[in-house]
C-alpha cells in the first residue's frame, strides 16, 4: 500500500484542522479533568522505556519519528 | 504562659477533627496518592531521577547490547524544567556483513585494526585471521563464513556515550519555549544536535499546539576510513571521514476529546543530506546463472533522504484501565512506506501494582535501491544495499510491563519484550542455488528494561 | 504565574545559633529556623518546607482555574469529584462550620467583592450586602461521597486555614527526615517542634498593634503552634467607626467590637488559626470565649 507524499500531507493537514477547528466543542470541563490529571494518562508515562524503544526501532527498521524526533545520534541508521 | 489542663468542649472537638485531618492524609507530598492507579500528583518543585538499564539480545549470536541510562528532571516553582539525560551503550556480537549466504564457505577480507605491524606472522583474533596482503606490508583481517549460513562479522564491539540536555521555560501566559541539545560519541561515530520548540494551550487547556525544530550533524569515522561506493571489498585503508546533516520539523496538536480520551496528532518532516551509507557493509555480486558469489562490493545509499510521518496517538481511561492506541504512517524519498500500529493496556492489580501488556505491528516496503544481491555483468546501479532494515518485512512485538509503587510517587518498573521481523526468505526471483538459501536477514530479539524512578526536593 | 512564587534557590543563612531559610509564598514572608549539625540538612529542610508551601498554594489557589479550588468554583452547579487530601480538608471545613455555629464558613469569600479593607471609607451599601447574602452559606453546599456540589453562584476558598494547614504539612514533612527541633513560620502563623538545642525555648515577638513593625512583647515556646488574628493593617474607617476586616458570614458584615489582636497557642497551627479567628468573631466576648475554652492566649484591646 503506497501512500503518496502529497496524500500524507493532506491527511495531516485535515486531521489538524479537524482538531483545531472542531476544538471548541471538544474537551472536558475543568471539573471533569480528574482522569486526565492522572499520571497514567500522560502521553509518555515512561520516558526511558520510550527512549530505548525509539533507539531499537530506529536501528532495526527503516521508519523513524512519530511522537518526537527520531532517535539519531548513533551510527546505527 | 502555660496550657491549662481543662480543655473546653470546642477545643476537644477541634483536636479530634485535626487528628482526623492528618491521620488519613499522612504526609501528602510524599504520599500524593495511596493508589498508583489514580495518582494525580505533579512533579512541581520536585527533582525527579529516573534510572534504567536495557538488556537487548538478538537471536543467532547477533547483536547484544547493555544500555544504562539516567535522567534528571529539575522542576522549579514557575513551571520551568531542566532535563539532563546520560546514556552509555555497550554493543557486542555479530552483525550481518551484507553478503548473501551460499552453498559453500565464503571468505571475506577487511582492514585490520592492528595496522602498522610490519610482520608476516599471522595470529588469530576471534574467528578471524590476520593476513598480510601480498605485495604490500598491509595487515588485513580475513574471516570465513560456513556454507548455508548468514554471513556475519563477529568481534564487533562498540561503546557509546551520550548526553542530552533540555530546558523548558514557561512564560506568564502559559506558553512554553524549549531549547535543547545533545552529543553522542562512539569510537567510529559522533553526533551533535540542537533543537527548539514552542507549545501553547487553547480552549481552557483542552488543546495544545506545538512545533519543534531539530538540527543534527553527524560524523562517520570508521577506523579504516570510508570506502568509495560500490568498489571492491579489500583489506587496504580507505578514504577519510564523512558527514551528514539532518533537519527535522515536528508539528502537533494534542486534544482532550472528552473526560476519558486524549488524542494527539503529530506530523513530521525530515531532511537528511550527506553520507548515509554503512561503511562496513558489502553486497554480493553473483553469477546470473548459478548464483555463486563473484565478488563483494561496498554498498552505497543516496546522499539525500526526505522523510515524512503522520502519527496519531490516543490514551483512553475506560473501565478502570488505561488504553494506549496509536498508529503511524511513514513515507520517505528512498521509497520506504511503513505502517505501525501499537496497543497497550494498563491494568491495575492492586493499589500499588499494575501490569501493562502491549502489542506492536509494523510493516514496511523496501527502499527502491534495496537488493538482496547484484548480478554480475549487469550495469551497476547508482545505489545498492542489502541491509534488511531497508528491505520489505513485517515485525511484531509482544511486550509486558510491570510497575510497582514503592514510596510516594516512586516506581520500580520492568518491561520485557519479544521482537520478531519476518520477510521473504526465498523470493521467487532468486537465481540458481540461491533459491535454496534463506535470503531474509531480519532480526529476532528480546529486550528487558529494569528501571527505578524517584522524586525528591 | 503572577502571584507570589517561591524565590529562586536560596541558601540558608547562618546565624549565631542555627540557620534560617527564607522564601516567599502565599503572599507572605516565610521562614524555617533549624539548628542542625550539617548545613546541608538546613538546605534540604528549607527546600522541603518551601516545596510544601508551594504545593499547597498551587493546589488550593483560588486564582488558578486549574487548581482544585478553581475547578470547584468553575463547576457552576455540577458535582466535582475531589482527591483524598481535598476531601479531608472539606471534611474539616464542614465540621468547623458546625462547631463554630456557622461563624467559620468557607463559602464566605465572595464578600471580598464588596468589602475591601484598604483604610478608606468605602463601606458597602445594604443593597450590595443583600445581593451577596444568598451566595453565602455552607449549608447550601452538597458534600457527599467525595463529591462537592456548590449552590448557585457560590464559591469556596481555603484562605481561612490554608496557610496554617501549610505550616502543619511542612512540619509533618520535616519530621519524616529529621527529628531536629525547628520553627516554621509562614507570615506570622508558626509552629515549633521541640525545644532548641541548648534546651532553651524559641522566642517569638508579638507585633505592637498601634506601631506596626515594633514589638509589644515576646512569647517563648517549646512546642506547638502560634497564630495571631488582628486588624492591624486592614480596616475601614467611616464616621469614626473602625470596621475590622474579620467578617461574620452570618451577617455578611464585620464583627462588632473585636479585640485589636488575638494570639493563640495550640498543638497544631490549624487549630490555633481556627481558634484565633473564632475568638475575633466573638467580638466583645472574645476574652470570655477563650477563657471558657481554657486556651492559652493573649488579647489586645
């Protein structure tokens, strides 16, 4: 399944617009943020595990990036 | 002034109320939550230290790595954060040299680390032999790989040290500005980078938009110099060091969808230019009829790579558990397209223990210059590499994480994972006797990470 | 964050007889006095105390929309689930309301919208007061099973005992890693945890109500907490009548004829604070109230 670069960018732009545009209706009121406040709901709960995984996948696979910058920094591209 | 012995009714009641207030509560800052599963404490004003060690082992005697890492996050009163991460990495084991397996033994020659010894005495080093190239006084290393096995180069050992620094400042209006840099050094490679980022909240902090830019400069300095692309493998010293530079942009939006669902979308664009070839890797040139290896050439990869990815991640707090579901689409100018899907479910067991099984599925298509081998007599392509990480394969990871609250919001954690790549071992286009050989060189690996995270003032 | 933030990393200041670690929090000058052998303990203790003050200030600040108080006040009639610590504090406020006959009421903060004690003569009108009275009254709040639901237009804040609670939390925190006697003082609300090294008592000066900055007397204590309620700096003056800044939630007006200041000693800071405020709210009967309860105290008329 080949994804064209242009399609990818368009997909990204529309996803972002969907979020930003429809954003005012989405969300939780300030008194309903109890679950979001939990440590277990943070996007990255264990940075060192995430870092090790990023490093392993960066050196064994062709793709990189996603949550943040790709691993880099080592001669294992 | 002395306290009188007889206390009034109100004072007695007050004393009881106060005892109740502090009895259950205990010392709140240290025991921010009795339960690791609904802990909402923050690290404001605290210093958090997170230390872990990764043990990684590939099957078949291939790469083995041990990587201790420590990170320090200093949070001050006003939301500013200083972050330092130190990593050390020790790699040993065998790694595929890029040649295809064959029905007979194969011998490879590569420059030796013990250059300058003007002697014809040969000695053993690991699985290889030191030889002198005839007609020269150059010492090279020669090793033989048995028939019907994946050619690997053993005695590969490396140590890497890296430091990452980052600082995030919070302005009065809540905007966050980040700067950071990193430096990594191993014997034959060094890298340094600098990054800046900006993040801002909207919609009563339900939406966060962020953008970041990263610049990286790497130097490849193999001990024997850098071979010219697609030249014949030999034991002599080559040219000098090579560089590459990377520029990355990540733009993202994080949105609280409702009380229990957080979604994040990131778009990344990266441009790498410069030397991206693996200077140690070769590719077999084989006979077009029988498939026998004729010669070995050093591989070559393009000097320019434009990468894009779209990442969508979700955290859902449902039915007492937390689910993490994410997907990533990737495409680059080398022709690699990849899809990734990851799911993890954090399940509380007791108030201080949880378990988190996870699964990751990955699929990639090959780079347009990927070749299992080259055919003798055909025109040489501009670029060619047999590195499995540029080939077509699927990969699955099964993982299990365990977390235990030790004291306050300190945690002991363990994550074990089993990773396996699967690809086409016997492609239909294989020539001659190569049809019988397993041409897929992907990895199967196990990793264990053990870590401890604690915070203090 | 524009309100009082902790000052950047401070080192404790060495005195002849120990260390003092100073910082700012909760709109007040704060300090820790300790006599350790090792100056690093003074620094560690100082930072722990400052962090605890910051934690409570941040968590329960009524100015921050994302604090616990901010969330509760923004709920506009919807129930809000709260964590264990907040739950304990609301229980305390609930019992305090009952025990004080309604004089101690955490919903009375809205009165600050009309009563500004800046030394001027801007006394609010009867109409202003009448408009706010429906918003006051802990009796209108639903508090049940960890969920709090405010009545229409109501707001709560922990300003009446927040600083005192912070002192007690700081002391509890210190006790987990040292048994050295220390003095924790957040803007005049203080607590000591034992006699000083030489066996002597801690000496605390009581400010003169007529001459701010000057000491009228001195107290010495070995253990326990000390708080002072008074109207030294904040008041309104109109037609010769001095209006104290201690407001009675039941009448929505300042209490009549309170002492100029009341200093109370009690085992914990939160108890001392509750009693000193309550004594002021007894107006001209403050001294009688304190005597009946057998409280160690000092009133100034």
